């Protein structure tokens, strides 16, 4: 069976609803079940990203990246302030995905 996907018309990104609709169409399931699958996938990544690197074979790797503390400046008042370091989620595409899009 060939999978069929609706084309994404978004310039910046796709929504969770868009992903859910494509899962619903391809798996031939109810929208509520497709939403559970989508939410479960994102929840699984979020939970595991706290302590680990999350690798999705053939797609890429999600990992936690720490930004360093730095000095910021208010452009209106020129007042300087400290921006604290924090953890951010990052993603690196797999070679398989890179080859597919290039």
C-alpha cells in the first residue's frame, strides 16, 4: 500500500493538526486516535530529552543544547543586563534525511 500525504502549504513549519490529519488518512483511523499517536510521539521525545539524546533512525537526533550566559542590551535605553544560560532543544538531521532532501 502506497502512503499518501497532503502537501504542506506552510512556509515556516507544519502544525500538529496537519501531522494528525496525515496520520489519520494513512493509517485509516479516527482523528482522535491519530491525535493520541501524535501527542504520544511528542511527549516521548520531551520526556526522554530531559536526560538523554533521542535518536529516530533514518530521521535524525534530538538533543539538549546549553546556551552560555551572555550580556544583552535594551536597544531603546542601551541598558545592559545578563541573559542567563539555559537548555534548548536542538535537532540534527540524519544522513539519510539529508540525502532525501538534497
